[in-house]
């Protein structure tokens, strides 16, 4: 009985350490999670509609309020894509896609 209890206790401790290390640095819950998720979704929608200003606005909102969360990290990544589309190279690629779109 004693050996079984030690094994169970060791398993619990090991799983706690593993799950603790694998958890995101800041776990959002409740209203905060919904808010971050909605702002990220709004930024994604604006991005898909080539509305770079609104996409940047919503991504920066998430990044400012929840920088260490999953949503903050995703918003930071997406801001890089917004910056690319605003750059001369991104504008050239977008213009080429628009010029070819009637053919596709």
C-alpha cells in the first residue's frame, strides 16, 4: 500500500510540473478571454478585407492589454503582416494580385 501511494504521489507531482510548464504564460479566462478573442477576430476580419488601419487598431488593442497571452502573441505576429502589406513590396504584390484577379 505504501509503494502504491508513493507512485501515485510521484505521478501527481510530475504531471503538475509538466502541465505547469506547458501552460501559457498568462491564461486568460472569462471576460478577458472573450475580449481578446473578439478583438483578434475583428482584426482578422479587417485584415481579410484589406482594411489595414482597422486591422492594426484591433491588433494593437490586444497587444497593449494582453501582451503575454496567446492572443497578444498572435496579434503581434499579425501586425507584421499588416506592416508587410503597407510596405512598398507588399503594395506591389497586392497590385499584381488585383491586376490578375479578373483572370483567376
